[in-house]
């Protein structure tokens, strides 16, 4: 198979560094991997090529956390703050060029001595069959190691929304992890970060181990463009191929049967798609910004705008920590685009605040579309660049809701978002509010008739209540 990349035709026999050959570091040891298949995941590489079988695999859809490892784009010995937990079962190995991976083997073992997290799991009887334990330990390690200011008990509890244990029960597991909380008796953060593997003790660069993977002809190709223009050029020259953009690649955990794809285009690390711009009247998020980064940004700036805290709180109800660490908001919306019944929380909350999407086509033309228009737009040969949200007005109130089977890590039965601007007494609607529902029938709905009716109506008037009932029953 051949892919047209503009200047040169890349064929299966001539992969270069930007395609199917990468280098990464696992537990301090560097590997150069040649000819990796786009459908090979980090979990396969760890277990079947490096024989690091401490990392498990169960659901392969981001739901159980048994495959969690810690990753960092920067050397964790120089920048531990950048460590994050990810699900190795959904991370294509080719998306991890230049990454540092830490697995449970680096933390400790019977032979080299156990890590403090492992010791506290044992002393709290937090493991029975042990299948889920490496995932819990690595998630705990990532959460604690990435924040030198320490975590509260509540923050620790909330960060285990992506790990499932079928036999021990969560109380001893959470007891073990909460013993590291700020308000308990935490150990020095440097002790948390200390690993038994060589990576923090290396004094000279280690030699790379070369792994040349066997590859069969006819498999799909991976392209890593260096700019959005290059990505557009690749799609315009490969019109006949089925193309998949890759940001976090977590859609594979929800829709396993999408595909097959001839060509994967890696948008994850494109700097243009990872920017967050805060201007006087709006905020703009690049398409590859992850849900974790977005929620953190909204939380940190929550004093600037009344909608930010509500948006942050709702994003934290989407999926779970390791998924949100890599999942992009744009990938979520594209899932809603391809599968209209998908209960996208991201669609509901950004429709509520009337966000606009900036979408570029292969001719370089950028259109700005509302959420509803986006769902109706043909997205073939187009890329989402960014999303722009207006900053809410001082009197505006925003509330979003998610009714789900469990408190965490669950899709909505029903979700809703409301935005309204009120007078000073918070009684009379100033202009049309927005009212959005999802999970009621196949599609998400914006109740436009009710929105129009409510303009200048008073909240505490019986006539408003009667009127809105009539509008909704029409
Ligand atoms: C276990 C689990 C639980 C989940 N729970 C929830 C939940 O409760 N609520 C909810 O709303 N969602 C939920 N999700 C969905 C999750 O939010 C999405 O999987 C994620 O946001 C997709 O982002 P991604 O970066 O991984 O996309 P990818 O998997 O990389 O891509 C998904 C699609 O988007 C396209 N795409 C990506 N970037 C662009 C771009 N810039 N322009 C055009 N097309 C693009 C790709 O071609 C692909 O078709 C869950 C997912 C998992 C795995
Ligand atoms: S194997 Fe279950 S989340 Fe990866
Ligand atoms: S200890 Fe058995 S699944 Fe958790």
C-alpha cells in the first residue's frame, strides 16, 4: 500500500521516522521500534514484546483500569509533574513516539523491594486475586507523583473512577491510597516518586534496544503530520482511502467496529490543536486539548466566568481519569457526529453555552458552526480546528445535570444543560435562555419553543409555569 504525502510517496517498504518507526523509553530503557502496526497497542508491546506482564488487560475498552500505566512526554526524572495514568489497552504504540512509560515492574518487586504504595496495599489487605492491583497501584502512583502539593482524601477517592476490582472490595483499596492524603500521614513526595528501575539513577545515556517488528503487506498506514496544513494535504491526496484521525484513540473503547481504516493521521501532538486561548470576550480550545486539561483550565479560572465551574464539574463526570487524560473534546463530538444516539456529555454542555466549532476543509476554508449545524454538516475531508465559547455575562446562570446508573464512569440515562440571564433579583429572564436535553429519544434536543417563550417571563409567576407547560405539550 502507498500513501501520498505530498513531497514523497511513502510506501510500506519505506517507512520513515514520522510513520511507523518510533522510539520510546520504558522503565528507563530506550527502545527504537521499527515497522509497528497502527493497530498495535502499548499493552501488546509491553506484554508480548517486553514480557512486562505486570500490566494486565481485561476489557480492552477503557472500563476496568487493569491495564493502567504511567506515561510522560518529558523525562519523569526532570519533570514528574507531567506524569499521567493512561489505559495501555487503547494507546496505539505509534502515538507514543518520544514518551516515557513507567510500568508496575519499575515501582518495585519481591526481589528489589516493594514501593511504598505496594507496601500499603499489602498492609491494608487491599488485594485478593491481584488482577486489578497493578492498575490501581499505577493509577495511585500517577495521581500522587504528578502533584507535589499533595492530594486530599476526596481527590484521591475521585481519581479511582477508572479502576474496577471484582473481589477485594473498595474500602481496603481506598484506605491504602487515602493513607497518602495530605490530611493523613503522607510520606515525602520524593519517596513516592522513587522507582526501583534505572531511570532516575542513570548517569550516562543507555543504548537503545532495536525492535524490528514483522509486518505483513496490505495493513494500514500511520502518518504523523507536522502541521495542520500537512494533515489536510495528506487527506486531499488520499481521497479514496478510509481515513481515521487519532487524538486519544479512546473511541475504540466505545465503537469497536468502526473501520477498517487504510490511513491513520495522528493529530494528538500537533501544537496548533493543543492551544488554549483566553481572550476578553471568548475562550478558544484547540481540538486535541484533552478533557483533563480542559476541566483543569476551567477549574483554575473559575473566578473569571460563571459557567466555568459548572463545565469543569460536568467534564469530570465524563468517562474516568485515565480516559480523560488522553481523550479530546473534538474526538467526543466526532463520535456524536458519526453515531447520533451516542450520549455525548460534551455535546450537551457546549450546546448549552452556545459554543461554535471552527472547521477547516481541504481547500483551507474555515467555517464557524453552531453545535446543531455541526451535526448536520458533512465532515468528510474536514478537520475540527478549535471551539470558541463566549464568556458568560455577569447575571448568567448555568447548570448542567447528568443522571446515570453509577456515580462515576457511566453514560447518562438523561443529561441536560440550562443557561439563563436574569435581572438583578434573579427572577425575570433577560433574553432567551438555552435548554438542552440528551437521552430522550435518539437525538439531543434544544427546546427552542420553550426558550423563546421564556424571554422576559418571571420565574415566580404561575402564568409562566402554565405557559411553559402548554408550549412543551404542543
Ligand atoms: C470507558 C469510556 C467511558 C466513556 N464515558 C463517556 C461519558 O460518560 N460521556 C461522554 O460524553 N463520553 C464518554 N466517553 C467517550 C469519550 O469522551 C471519547 O471516547 C473521547 O472524548 C474521544 O476522544 P479521543 O481523542 O480519544 O478521540 P479519538 O478516538 O482519537 O477519535 C474519535 C473520532 O474523532 C475523529 N477526530 C478526532 N480528532 C478530530 C479532529 N480534530 N477533526 C476531525 N475529526 C477528529 C477521529 O477520526 C475519530 O473518528 C467514554 C469513553 C470511554 C472509552
Ligand atoms: S483492559 Fe480494561 S481498561 Fe484497559
Ligand atoms: S483483587 Fe481481584 S479483581 Fe481486584
